[in-house]
């Protein structure tokens, strides 16, 4: 990140709107951000180049849609190529669906706001975008600091362990400054560090240093006595100017806060052989490095604690998510010739599978769901969608698959909109939902952007999905209701439900696997026993992935329809 303020860029062909926007943004964000304006897309692109050349990052871009020469979505797409990390907001009163989708797909549009807007609503959106940008920068700086902790501490000590760090500091003083004895006081309340130490050498040039370190909680009485002794020596060195004592504060560079002091006592031999100015300068330099190492060692301790807390929380979240997943044994009880390949990218997953029965087992429901994102964000979405499915089927008693999807869509959008301030929601889920009517021997398919593949007499057939996701903007998709599709299954029909993770996987030296290769693999395995199908899918996945990282969560469900096992009496 540049040392200069980041910029918010406003682009509109009406000067009065630009002036108003600039005033509002500076009133809200002027302490932390610059605000620049342009009256056309072309001028905005030139301004981006100028800002970057002057050392300003572009954090947020706000653009009108209807402008001469270059429309807002075209400008945002061009700006995205220059500053992909910037958050983009589209202002419009007459945006077409194509323009909004174009900006979403090619410029990673953050929000669009309809004209006329309320100042508080628009400024809240801008503030959220600016804060999201700053959080991203802070994370980058934080990760950079994590990478540097090891090397920074090793410059002085090569140790992260606090006591050994102090010992190596004394050893460095002995080799460079020379002393008869030295004392140190470190009190860092924010990190819970209270430590004192005494070092002695047999001669001014002895490289072997005898060090005694004492933490306050280990022996409070001795600690207090030593602290009083150090304070007395510090007064002699600073106030009385004793020629044999040198003292320097342990001062953090960023905050200027003193963590304590170092006092060294020099012998007459050292007085004779070393100039005081040289010794004092070396002492201050080494102590400055010690302060940096102490701060990083303390930060490392904090990071370890936070890392453990985070890992514990994620492991606990995994237990909660696994508890929400249906037992595979239950699914295989009703669908004996079935398998589930479930491979989260991280500890927790945005993909999940769902199963329920209804009306005494007449209806079976099976779903493969792919929520926005993976890891913790995806897992949170999976809980929302899973609860919504259970509510629709178990509590509301809805049996129609399109009605179930409609209720899930409504439930998820309502929960998300409580936190969205009325803006466009970009979180959601794709899914394929089956209802198996065991009494009539029928299967109904409901989908949200996920297809169903099934095989009959060796021939692949595909049920195309409804082209919208769960929690999509209802205004954009009001003419695209969720639809159901009826299948009369035959004995031996093999069905596959899946997320997009398998087909999206990239290989070590290959491009993305893609839908065609994935379907060809299903062609190859669909006649195998279900356990073998799962085994081959997992093996081929790892062969394709090679040394590359897993790209996304993986979920593939397969089952073979057997009428004799589906039948149920009325």
C-alpha cells in the first residue's frame, strides 16, 4: 500500500452531481481518503493512471451508467483492468439487466444504487466498500508481517522464545560493547510480559555470559527487589551521571512506548579501551533491535494464541456442519446402490448434501447444494440453506420441488437482507433437488443452476436447470420461476447430482478439467457398482489435480434406481 491516502474516484457527466458526491464523501471519509472526480469514462481512466503515478491507490470507484461516449459498465470494466482490487459501485436510474450483469461479470461490481439515492444509504455503501478495501490492505500487511517475524527476530537472536531472546541480547552486548555486569527490565503489560535479568562476565571480553532471568509471577518478592535495584542504578546513570554506568530505554519504534531499560556497568579496562560515545551508540543500536525483536516475539506469541483459537473455532464449526449433514447410512438404507463423494477444500465447506423423508417415507428428498464461496463463509451459507430446506419440507410440509425451492429462496433472502441495507445480495446457492415418490415410482427434479445427469440403457440424459440461483435478486429474475421436471424412472437408471467443484479443478500441467471431461468420466463409470464409482472418481480427481491445490469444494452423489426397493404401500 502506498504511503499516501487512497482515493475514491467519482465519474458522472453532470458536474452538480460530482460536486455533491465529492462533498459528501470528503465529509465522511476525508481524514483517510482523497476524493477525485471525472466527467467521463475516458477522463476517469486517465485520472486512474495519474493517481497511481502519484502514489495513490484507488480504493473505490463510483460511476454513473448513462454517460456520453462510454457507458458506466464499459468504464468499470476498463477500470477493473487497471485497478482490479478497487471496489466498484454503479449509480443509475435506467440500468438494463445486461449492463448490470456485464459489470458484475467483468468488473466484479460491488453494488449498484438506484437514482435518486438517499445520502445516508449511498454513503453507508461507500463507507462499507472503503472499509472492505482497507481490511484487505490490512490483511496483506498482516500476512507480510507474519512472513517477516522469523527473519526480524533472527537478526538479533534467532529465537522466538522470550528468555532465550534476552540471553542472546546479553551475549551480543558482551561481544560488541563489553561489560562487567548488565541488568534489564522489560514490562509489556499489553502482552502480559514482566521480566528482569542480570548478566555477569568474568572479564570485560568474556564471551560466556552468566544470565539470571526472573519473571514477576515466578517470585514476586525477588522481582520487586531487583526492580528497585534497577531503578536505583538507572537514577545513578541518568541523574547522577555515573561514569561507569550506561543506560538506554527499550523503546518501541512505532508507538514510542518504553518497555523498560537496560543498564550496563563497565570496568576500568573497558573505560580505557572504549570511547563512551562509541559504546553508547552501539548499546542504543542493539537495544533498538532488541525492542523490534521483543515486539515481534510478543506478536508471535499473540498470533499463536489467536491461531489456536481460530483453529479451535473452525474445528468446532466443522463438528456443527457435520452434525447437520444426514448420515450416509440413512441415505444408503433407502438408496442401497448409492455413494457420496464429499471433499471440502478447507476444514469446513460451502458444498453440502441434504436428505429428508416425508409422509411416512412415501417421499424421499435428496439434494446437492453449492453455496457461494468455500471455507468459513461458504459454511455459514450452508447452514442457512440447510435450515431453509428442512423448514420447507419438515415444518411447512411442501411436497412440490419448485415450491420447496421457492420457499428456500424466500427464507435465505429474508435472512440475508436483514444485514444488507436493501442492497443487491451477491451471496446465494446453486442446487439440484430430487423428490422420489416411492408409491407412484416417480422422480421430480427441481434445480437452481445445477443440472441432473442420468443414464438409461447406457445413454446419457441431462435435465437442464432453472437459470437462477437461490437468493438471486428477485427483480432481475422475476420472470424466471423455479420449475419442476418429472421423470418416470426405469430399473437400472443411474442418477448423478453434483456441484461445480469437480469440473472446475485445475491440473498441475493442464487446464481446467471442464464439464465435457467430467461427463465423459460419468459415461465411463455409470455401469460400475456405486462403491466402485466413488473410488474411480476420487482416484481420477487426484490424478488430474496432481501437485496443484484443490480449487473448490467437491460434491458428487450417485445412485441407481431399483423399483423393488422403492415400493411403499399406501
